[in-house]
C-alpha cells in the first residue's frame, strides 16, 4: 500500500497492480447483499454510512459490519452506526455549520459540548466538518449539478440557504482553519479545546468584513 517505500530493484522485477478506492455506493450495495445473505436487516441510510466510513475499502466496511452485528444484533439502522462509531448525524453537522457561518458562538460551543457528552469522536467530527465545508465550497463554485458533491437533494437545498450572503473567501479561510485544526489534533492532548478554538476562529472569519467587501463599499 506504500509503493514509494519499495526499492527500485524490487519494483523493476515485479508485476504491479494498483487498486483504486471503491465508491461508497458500491460498498453500500455489497453491505446490503451480505446482510441479505446473512438474514440481517439494515436500512439504506445505515449501509450508505458504512460505505462512507470505509473510505474506499471493502474489507474495512465488512469489518465494521461485523462489529455492528456483534453489538446490535440482526437489525441495524443508521442510528446504530452513528452510536457505535461515535459519528455525528448529518442534521447535527448542519446545525453546527449554520451556527459557525452565522457567528453564533453560544450554539457552536453548546453543539461541541453535546457531542462530547454523547461520546462522539472529536477527531472524526473535525474530519467530518472539513469534508462538509469542502462540499460547501465546491457547491459555491460549481453549483448543485455535479457528482463531486456528497449531498442529497435535501442537503443541496439546505446548503443553498446557509450560503446565502456568505463570501467565498470566508469559506476558503474557514476550510484552511479546520484543516490546520484537524492536523494539530493528531498531536494534542486536548482535542476538544483545539476544535473549539478552530470553530471560534471560523465563526469570527464568517462574520468579519473582508478587505474585498470594504473596497467594494469604498468604490460604491
């Protein structure tokens, strides 16, 4: 899996096969097939969430499925996946994102506190936020008619609402702030504090007037 670490003398004597990551939809369909064969009931949302968590690896998806069956039995839902793996629901993620973009510090900190009390993984939350803001930035640039945004039609509609009046430069700055935080959280002891600081900075970035906006007002 780390071909760059292999000496050239070995690579020159080998036949090489590069495996690509599998799309979440393909993994989800396979998860549902396995569940059907094993007489396990799983909803579509739960299967899709497993597919996304697997990050392109079928083996990881099936390992996650095995853990879920061990903990939850023969009926699996999206809520089970969220609870077992400490993931934040899409709705909760949207609430936090909206609070950040509005500069609502109180709601932002309350969301983080609620996630930690519920046993959510703060590092995974940072990664989810980073991915969500990436999708928002892509949506702002190319619109809803694209396959590279991981949004449902309802989520597309919500994205359009929360982005109304939000400057593209601010989105880029928030994305950079969250990226730095996600990287720092791998080496810090207080991951919650690092995430809170990043979200407070992001809230300020979202509401502070940019230089471009000031220049536009001056020209007007």
